[in-house]
């Protein structure tokens, strides 16, 4: 049975990955900040994870090691946007004249640094002959917007661009059995994006199709959910 660890797993795209992978017969470990009152399902284990804490990341690895010695798939899905990072004061990370250093640093910590810290901690478990690390990015991490937008959104855009670059350069260090890519998941309906038009489970399935049709030329690249390369 293949196994996966997903951060930000209790809603939106993270929960979409859980539903899709369980349907495919995977063992799934879902990283969440608090695991009380979450649904219990066969082959699903909730794991507490606070991305801002290296101790919490280490504890999550230790918890998973009690159940398995191998993870086939790591999905860095958790992130924060201009609203969730600022308690709905988006100008603090999104508008020149109002930017706050601590808010911007928080966005970089969670959206770019934390995924690499998680990857680093999980390396001893990513030993399957064909393992994948998927970093959930955004169309905002490009100079080519999917649709018109006049809000600068400094923190979110820059932190996701940083995640894309870290994904790219991680290929210098990752062992040959691990492939990685950053991906724009679409306009996914979630707590951060309640008006999203795309179903989380369907988008998760599309992203997983990239791994099934894998081309080594995609390693480290930034992609769309449909398997095409995203323009920088």
C-alpha cells in the first residue's frame, strides 16, 4: 500500500487529496494544526503539525514512523494568503504604503521556508523507488496572471515565487528516487478561497495524473494542474 503525507489536510485541496488518494487505496497521513473533531476514516491518520515550529515538524515525522518506514508522496499544501495571514487586513502584505515587515516574514515562513523544512525532515522516509514531492504554488507566482488583477499582493506572490525557486533548486540535492514539482492547482474552492470554481477532489486527481504521466524533464518545474508547464 502506497502512503502519503499532506499538510493543510483538513479542508480545500488538502482534503481533496485525501479523498482521492483514499479512493485509490493509499494510506494517508493528514497534517493539521488540531486533530480534534475531525472525521475518522479507514487508512487515514491525522497528525498534528504547526508549520512555524521545527519541533512540531520533527514530532510529526516521529508520529508517522510509528506507523510506517516509508512515504511515497509528500504534498506541501498548507499555506496562508493575504487574508488569513493578516486577519483580513490584506493591505499589510498587499499594498505599498501599508506593508508590515512581520506580516511579510510570516508569509515567507509558512509559504516558502516551511515546505523545505518539512521536506528536509521527511527525507529519511522518502525512500520508495519512485517518490514525489508536490509543492502547491499559485498562478500568482508568475508574471503572467490567469486573469486581470490590480492588487499588488506582494507577500503572497513573492512567497510563492520563492517556493517555486526552492522547488527548482531542491533537485540539486534530492536523491535520484525523488521527483518534485510546484503546481498551480486552479481556482480551488477552499476556506481561503470560498468563491473558488474548481472542485478540490477533481483538481487533486488532475495533479496526481501528472505523476502518472511523469516526464523527467518536468523535475523541479512549475506546472499547471493540467500537466503543462506554467510560464514564469
